[in-house]
C-alpha cells in the first residue's frame, strides 16, 4: 500500500479500525452523522432580516446588526460576506477644505 499510494495511504492503525468496523457489520464508507448542535442561526429568515437592515442603513457595523437582531457577530459576518456578497470598503480621508494646490491635483 505504501509503495502504491505513498504518503496518501492509510496508516496501519486506521486500516485495522476500518477492518474491524466492516467485520462488525458496517456496509458504507460514508461518514456517520455526528452529534452536535445544528446551525440554526443562518436561516433564510435571518438572511432576509440582515438584508433589509443593511438596505435601510448601509453604515451599520456588524456589531450593530448583531445586537439589533440578537445574532452572533460571526454569523452576521458570514451572512453579509457569503450570502449577500458584501465586502468592507475603506474610503480615503479627505480634508473638508482643500488648498488651491490640492484642487489642481
């Protein structure tokens, strides 16, 4: 196995684990469902709420949106970037009163 697949081959320990699992009656090589809390905060309803809130005021921060909607900041950030395709754009600071030289430039 090591000669055929090199570093991509399973370790001896993993081969023994798989062998034992199939002897015990396992028939599938797919992962079994894992325990844990399912993601319930990134729902279509929350995506719609974030979209509506951002449309009403684009100057809202992720922190402000998360506090208004009572969502996790990371969840709001993922909704904005992955679901809505938004990105943070930093603007240059420009003085209010420009000198004549600055106006020419």
